[in-house]
C-alpha cells in the first residue's frame, strides 16, 4: 500500500491587534491547510517566536503595544531568514516601505483581498525553500 506524501504545512505567525480580523483570516488560512498561530501584540508574537519555528509572519504595522517596525527589527534579529509580510492601513504605505528596508519581504494595504494575501504568502514561502 502506497502512502501519500503530504506537503508540509506553511507555519504562519499572525500578529495583529484587531482580534476579529485575525480570527476570520486565520480560520480561512487554516481551511487552506496552513498552521496559524495568532497573536494580538508584539510581546505575544516575540514569545511565540521563542517557542516555535515559523515560515511566514503576517505583521500589522500599527499596534498599541509595539510599533510594527520595532517588532520587525526584533523578529529579524531573532530569525534573520524569516519571511515577513507587513499589513498597513491606508495612508501608511511610507512606513510599510520602511519595513522593506528593515527586512520585510513585502507589504499589503488593508483591507487586502484574501486571495492576494494567500498568493503573497505562497510567493514568499517559495523563496524561502
């Protein structure tokens, strides 16, 4: 009997302080076979990264406890090869472009299309492998 070879699940660390948004998007990602760890603050995200390995990080730029750029800098020091996609609200594209200078793979403007986010995740994941 042949065993089916399964593709590895993409491990996502989702960092955003909009809890409802994170819950909805994470549920859709999980239905697509992704393994999603949800955090609602920079501090929670850093703690999760200390305990687990991730392939891709989805990082909101504007959070209450820590600035997204600050979180990005720490993430990249902890895991330099980690792929980070930044999410930014309308009007903060300048900050998102700054994030790319600090090692983010790319950014999307909120609200972003779910399929566009999925394509971006797959794109940065494929460059990592």
